[in-house]
C-alpha cells in the first residue's frame, strides 16, 4: 500500500474507529464513575459521547459525505432514537434490557438529551473538520515545496 492510500485509510477508518473507542470509554466511564465527577459532567457526558461515536461511525460508513452532512445525519438519527424511547413495545423493552440494547436505544425520553446530541454532533463536526484541514494543509505545503525545485 502506498503512502497516499495508507493515509486515506487512516483518515477514513482508523481515526474514526479511535474516536468511537475513546467516546465509548468516556461515555460509559461517565455513567459508571459519575459519583466521582461533577454532576453536570456525569449527567450529560454519556449522551454527548454517544452522538460523537455515531458521528465517527457514520463518517466511516460514508467517507465521501461532507462533515456537515454527517452531522445532520447523526443528529437526525439521534433524535429518532430518543423519540423511540417514548414507545414501550414489549419486544423493544426486551432489547433495551440487554447491555448493548440499552447503550444503543436508551431507556427514557429526556429533552436534555437532544441538547447533548447536538453537542456531540457539533464536536464531531469540529473534530473531523480540523483533522481534515490539518491533513489538507500538509498536502498543500508539500505541493508548494515541490514547485520550488
């Protein structure tokens, strides 16, 4: 694999995967160790990290989409999941009662979660936009140096 392809692979797959892992650790950690954190952090970090993780997941699935499109998709998806918490079908409650079902679907509707999802989507938009602009600047600097020869 040449360096151009490997750089693209890292940008499109490895970095989003690392964001997912770090978001999961921070989000689950904020719930598990919430007693040791400030109340605001303990209450809202999990949902914010959930949206950031899904931003990174959608970034991996749709590498050609622009970051604002991924942010909009993530926010829409997050809102649909939150609204699904108003529906308490027996089969859906069985899924929610599992560890991963609870992480994915949540348990109860709260308006404050919508603000957390917005924060997570906005964080993803900033993070991935900064990463993209940083790698783009490297390429431009390299091209400018080649032109000097």
